[in-house]
């Protein structure tokens, strides 16, 4: 069974866990971030700018304006505990990514519906970031997150009051589910033969197939993987779309980079390959 896009990073959390502080401790996210003034070598203060750094080690996350309001993980993720206790979501995984510049927690709703939602919550300390909530629907054994399924909250002095976004998250999950269910219903009614899927895939990878030998090789490998995945699915357009999602979320290119975050980045960036495949399959 393929791993989910976030299972290559962080640590697993017991679904029975409901205490945020224990989640932060288990995943190493119970640290403190602070601001410090910046000085030139001659001791002159740089006005209007501060460094955002990890209190325990001095690691610098970024440089930002002096009005930047730090939101530590215990505040950024505070609504996650309410999601767990009051809305039936379970903790799945937590940790850091992007060279430890981003902290994350993943939660899921209960497995009682056809569509399961994984909620990926990210906190960034670069000075330009935000607390971001990504809704990533899971259907037919694959992630299908190709809509506008995210919420972003800028760091500000009032962010703590704005962090209780549980109802917004639940509403966004419902909208995502409705969108994915409608797509599944529409595409499941339209048959798709292997030959037609092959035609669509050659359109999808048209640029690569008309490029250098290495890009041609990668494209052919991708097409082969998707066709093999489709052989085990319903022969309709939705089965074809799920096969593309399978590739995008689970298969790196033939040029192995050793970066376990490649799958994560594809999903958080809106699954561009699967989104492009949807448009071609509609044609």
C-alpha cells in the first residue's frame, strides 16, 4: 500500500491522542521562537528590522519587520485540540519540513464517509509566512486535492483570536467534499478505454515527449506507471484521474533526488499534474 503524501516526514501520532501539548512534545514542536534586534558589526542597531530565531538554539528563521507578531506552535495549532475534542478529527502526524523552517500537524476526520479529509496545518516563521490549513480529500484510495481547498491566516497581533477557525475548517472540508463528490459522480458516468487514456496521457506529457531524451524517458516511465495503475481501476474517467493522482502522490521521477518532501510539495501546490489531467479528460 502506498504511503500518504505526509507519511514520509514527521512522526506518527496516536489517533486516541487529544492533547495538543503531548502532540507537540512527541513531534519536537514544543520549542519557542523569539525576536531579537539586529546590529551591524560596529554595534549600530538596524532600525525597523528584527531576526526571528529559535530560542533554544539560536537558529535564524528569517528577517522581518519589527511589528511582526510571532505565533508559537502552541498558539498556531491551538484550534487543533478543539477539532479533536469537539469535531471528531483525529491527530495523524506532526513534525517539521523544508529544512525545519515549517512546523506541521496532520489531522483527519473519522472514516465513516466515502471521502476522508486530511487536514494539513502548517506554521511558518520566515517572517513572510502564515498559518495555513490545507484540506486534502482522500477518495478511491487516492488524494484528490485539485481545488481551492486551503485557508491562510497572516501572522498579526490579533492572530490568537483568529486561530479558532474550527468551523471554517469544517466548512471548507464540506465544500471540498461536495466538489470532489460531484467530480467523481460526473467522471464515473463516462467510460474510458485504455487506448483513450493513453491518448490523453500523451497530451498531458506532450511537452516532455518532444524534448530531450532524458525527459522523454521520464515521460514514458510516468505514462507506464499511470497505465499500470489504471489497469486495477474502474474503466471510466474517474478511474483515469485517480491513476494520475496515484502517480503524482506516490511516484518520484526516474531521477531520484532523495527528497522525501517531493510528494508533499506536489499536494500542497494543488496537484498540478492531476489538475491538468482533469482538463484533458473533459475534452
